[in-house]
């Protein structure tokens, strides 16, 4: 799976922000959480093979 795009991260961060009750001043926190989550998602993919690493 390719690296998450900026749009992927933005959409996930927005969902996390909404789930947290839309707090102000924590944009960076949600961006970083979304980015980490999406990057780790690839690492936990059960379909990973040596060809797709």
C-alpha cells in the first residue's frame, strides 16, 4: 500500500476531531494521530508479502 496522501490524512484527522467533540486548538494533534494511524495500518496489513514491503 502506498504512503497515505495528504487528503487521506486530512479526512481521517477530521473524523478523529469530530469524534473528540471538535475541540479547538488541537489540529496538530489530530493530524499526527491520523498520519500515524494510516501509516501503521499498512504495516499491519495481513496481505503483506516480501514483494509489498
